[in-house]
C-alpha cells in the first residue's frame, strides 16, 4: 500500500545552486504571462483589426476555462508524482513544447480573415493557457515536495518568484527594445534554459508504487478543503490577492488621469515596482528568520496599507512621489510573492499530505489566483463606471472616485486580510 505520508528525506541545506536550478523555470513562466495579459489585445486589434468586443469574449472564455481546469491538472500532477522524477520531467518537457508552440502560433497567426483570426486566437490561447497551467503546477508541486523548515520553504519560493520577477522585467522591455520576433526567440531560449536547469535540480522524495498498486486511487481533488488550515490560508490569500489585484488593474488610469504623468514614465513606474519587489526578497527572508512566515506576511500587508494611504494624497504632477510609492509597494509585494506559497507548503506537510496531494493544493491555489484577477476587474471597473468615472476624466469628483478605488479600497481589503490572518492563523499558532 502507498503510505499516507512520506517521511522527509535528509538533505543538506538548500544552497544557491539548488535555488537557481529549481527557480529558473519561473523566469519563462512569468515572461510569457505579461504578453498574454498586456500585449495581446492591443496587438490583435491594431495589427489585424479584430474588434475589442470579440477579443474580450475570447480572453474571458479562455481564462475562465483555464481557471476551472486547474484543479483537474492538479489531480493529474498528483498521479504523475506517484511515479518517478523522470516521468514528471518528461511531461514538463512536453508542456514546455506545447507552451512554446501555443505562444508562437498566437503571436504569428497563419490566417488573416477576422473570423478565422478569432478562432485561431481562441485555439492558440487554450493551448497556451493549459500548457502554462500544467507546467506551473508541476513546478510548484516539485518545490513543495522539497520540504524543509519555514526558512527553507521561503527560500525555495523566493528563488522561483524572484527569477519570475526578472522574467516580468524582461518581458516588459524586450518586445519594445528588440521587437516581437526577437522577444519570442528570447522566450524560447529562457524556456529551454529553465527546463535544462530543472532536470539537474535537487529531486524531491517520491512515492514509490508497489507492484499491483499502480491504479491506487489518487486523493480527491476536494481533499484540501477538508483541511481547516488550508481553508483558513486560502481565505486570507483570496482577500489579500484581490487587494493587490485592484491597484494592478487601475494603475494606468491613476497615472494617466489623477497624476497626468507622461506616457514615458509608465515603464519607470512599473519597472521600479517589479525591480524593488525582487530586490526586497532577501530582506524579507531575514525578517522571516526573526518573525516567521505568517507574521512577516502580516507586516507586508500593513506596510502596503501605509503606502497607499500616502498615495491617496497625491495629485497632478506628483510624479516623483509616485515613483517612491511604486518602489515601496514593490517592497511590500515581496511578501505576497514569497510567503503565501511557503505557508502553503508548510500546510501541506503539517496535514500529512506531502508527497501525496501537492497538485490538488496548487490546482486550487492557482484557481484562486486567477479568480482574484477576475474579481478585481469585475468589481473595480464596473464600480468606477457606476460612480461616474470614465477614462480621460478631469472632473474632481470623478478623480476622487478613482483615488478611492485605487488607494483606499485596497487598504480596506488589506486590513481585512490582516485581520483574517490574525484570527484564523496567528491566534491559533502555538
């Protein structure tokens, strides 16, 4: 029989070599995400004349299907991890090929008719999204199975997310600086390098299949919801995730209308945000040593609240002050990137599910991440419209509404997340 839980395998301390070998796949995964969210609608509308309404329907339909398939991919991942690391890496290689193929087909379509383009975009998006989700879940589950104490788990996630931030920065620069074909080639190189590094990364403990039990039932995809600790962590993660996604959705409106900053400053704001997030990760790891994962995450939430209260005071021309806001909010973002995933890995281990059900956990975790983005746009944008704000507005009342949505709504949600963190997790921690 397959045991309920797997004993930890004794390893030497997690080194920087372990970190980059495992984490490098985070770079191409983050690299590919930005063009899909930012460049694709504008590219298809301007280059091929596809109507925005059609693009919106395609993106929404593909994203919703992608979100709902994540738990199923998580179950598939758990089945796969019952074999060998070699089988996991073979499927990771297949997902990488599918991801590269989907991305290439998406941005270099072989058809030009509007209806054919719409169908082509939908098919290419589905291939890209599913391959991306499969590769992400396999990669996250591998990291969770490496185990270790709080510090090691935070280091594992920090390497993955830190290299992911580098991927975001490269993706924001490469299409403009190098052109789309060269940026695509850069993505292919990064994907191959990430897969190559992963093949020589430290292997997690695997669950050996005994003869006659190859068809042993994989735990249900609903298993994580039977664990109170997971339900508590997921509640905090969702509320905090919406709080972070709202300003991400509204930042360009705030910059263009409230600050009336020149377009040339937008890369400075966004680049500063992501670069500071990456640079702050080592600092937050030092704080984790003293305070632990959950308390450090709460500190990051409170830092974010203070920053956005300050941002609510800004107006036309306050460009320098907003650079500082972007930098400091990037520092706070470091906790959101590195710590929740490390807390999840600890929850899996504490519940006796390490080596058994990481895929199920990360399938629902990724579902929640995508739901956060959808809810942020679905709440903030219609609310702004109902309250009288339209892009390009200069009316003081409309701009005040924008400020409340961009600055104060995230503060309220962050404080709610911090309260949930205390009530559901910290208060119950010995």
